[in-house]
C-alpha cells in the first residue's frame, strides 16, 4: 500500500463516513500515523441523497473528496481500498489493493440496505444508500416521464407515472415530498403532453404512523403535509412482493408501478474476520463497550452506525443517524490518544440534539427536547442545520445557491439523464 514505515503507532480507520472522518480530524497532526481506507474516494452526505434522486442537487454538491479532508493532516494517509477481511491474529487488514498492518483498528463501515431476506424485492427495487444509486433513481424517474409521453396504452402510462416508496422514516417521507414537488411544479411545465394529475405517489409504511422514531406530533404533521402535497400515505402496510411490475402488500392494496424505491431499513455492513459473537445478530452491528472497543478485542474499535453501544437509554444501541457517529468519532479520537499515552479513558455519552425531517417547500417537522414545531420555521431550521453540516465550504455555497434558485423559481436544476438506468 506504500505507507511509509514509522515509529509512530498506526491507526487504520475503515470508512470515511461521518464517524471515520470525525475521528481522522481529531487525530490530525498528533504523534499517530493515521491510515484512512474507503472503497469510495469521497465522503457522502447521505441526508441529502434524496435531493440528488429528485434532481434538486448535483451529486458533487453532497460528496466531498476524502483526500481533501486529510491533505493537511501530518502523518495521515488515504488509500482507495475495499477492505475484505481482518486478520486479528496478525493485526492486519486484507484489501483489494494489498494488506496493511495496524496497531489499532477502527471499523466505521456504516450500513447497507436491508431487504429483510426478500430476494424479489432486492432484485427489482431501487435502493438509495449511495450516490450512484441516487443517480439511478434520478435517471429512472426522468426516463419514466419520457416513456410515459409515448406510452401506447393508459395502463402502461399509469404504471410509469405511479411512484411507490417503501419506508415512512425520514428518508421515505423526504423523498415522497420531493417527488410530489416534481409532480406539482416540474411535470406540468416540462411535459405539457402528460396529464400531471394522473401521476400518483404512494408512501407505504409498516408502522401505524410515518416517522416512527419521532414524536406523535411530528408524525401527524408530516402526514398532513404529505397529503396536502398529494401523496397517498398507507400506514400499517407491509410490502410482500414486487416483481418489477406489481407491488403486493399484506392488505388488498396492489399497485402497478415501474418505480419502486426501497427506503425501509438498513443493516450493518461488517467486515469478515472477527469472532461471530462480536456481532449483534438482530442488527449486524458490532457490540462495543462505552469506549467503542469491540467485545473480545483490546485494539479493535467500532464507530457510528456499525457500532451497537447498549446503555439503559439505548438498549439496542444508539440511533443510526449522523450525530452519534460524529460524537463517537470525536470521543474515540481523544480516548485513543489517552490510551497511547497511558492516561485514563472517558466513557462515551450521547448528546441527543433532536431530530427533524422536511416534507417540501416551507414544510418540515422538528423535535427538540422541550420543543416540537412544524411548518415554515421548522423548514428554515432544517435548511440551516443541513447547510452547516455539509462537508466543505464550496458544497455549502453550491447547495445554498441551488436552494435559493429552486425557491424563487419553483425549479429543479438537475433534470438530466446523464447515465441512463437500465433495469436488469
Ligand atoms: C438516504 C439516507 C438519509 C439519511 N438521512 C439522515 C438525516 O437526515 N439525518 C441523520 O442524522 N442521519 C441520516 N442518515 C443516516 C446517516 O447518514 C448515518 O447515520 C451516518 O452516515 C452514519 O455514519 P457512519 O460513519 O457510521 O457510516 P457511513 O456514513 O455510512 O460511512 C461508511 C463508510 O464506510 C465505507 N465502507 C463500507 N464498507 C467498507 C469496506 N469494506 N471497505 C472500505 N470502505 C468501506 C463506505 O464507503 C462509507 O464511506 C441517512 C441515511 C441515508 C442512507
């Protein structure tokens, strides 16, 4: 891997997501050699993937080069590498570009889409976890509009204009709202030969309310906003099958659709090599103690979505969102420096700053500890928080410009089929 030999202890971090980069930043310019490995050469700001899927933002405004993050850090290296195996006996990771020895290993590999063992759904649905997948959805939506304009039958046209989103968590809700805005503002202008009224958006959620992790107030408001935008919300509805044409559910509801987006859940993305009981079976996350140390190992740590740190308040681990990942990265950075210099470690405590979701222009819901609010102010807060959380000044400026342009013109700038999506 061409990493120089050094007398400094080597920390290998697998994954340049929120957790991995927050830890790498904390170790910057310290007497530690840091090697960051990721199978992509960029960090993805996943909370805004849905805006790439719906032509609101270009992908490069939510992705950021990992090399740019660490380029000024002394003793830090990045390698574009897919980690395949961990050899815990020899303290080494095996990757597609070679092996690398570590003194300390930090696993921050996040999650992957969970299809709950349904292979038909896995084969035919559109996941949205990565930038290329968001671009696939963007292409498919636009291709389906194009195909609808030349469809031979009403049945075919309706299937092309029917959009089904599974999962009423923040991702599904935000995506449904953004597709509804395409229907309300873009389709009538760009596709005068299509009747926008025939376009349907269905949001399917297994729970009895949307946004189950948020307050009842947020759920109720979000559902109202969605309905106002014309989204059909189906709660207590579980998808049983999708063959590429028809969505079948646990009720009488059957939907003909060419666009079936799966936002129903994630499962951990562990790397092979650790003993089986280091993983929590139900979520595929590594069991870690309050210092993020993986059960059974003294020099292997896990952070963020892939780590299950169980506490009284979080019996199944912290919520799989950005804040715990960032905060754990910062804490472990400090703890590792203490460990190396023989100082005591401090246990991790999560500071929950609240949660939020947007449903479209002027519509969002925010749950803070004491305050719960919805509507324009919530939307403003949502925009501000997301803008500030984006990695890189350039990205913040571009996103701000795009959002302002969209707001003033009711327009979405990236309606491009650059790389056509082909169903296999
Ligand atoms: C569509 C979507 C919307 C979301 N919206 C929100 C939101 O609004 N607010 C919020 O707080 N959270 C949101 N989340 C969740 C949030 O993005 C995650 O909690 C957060 O990204 C977790 O950070 P992480 O560092 O643990 O993992 P990730 O950010 O997923 O990073 C993992 C990294 O590891 C790399 N990797 C994985 N396996 C390997 C391997 N074997 N070898 C090399 N590299 C590897 C990946 O390429 C990736 O860069 C959303 C997630 C999704 C998918």
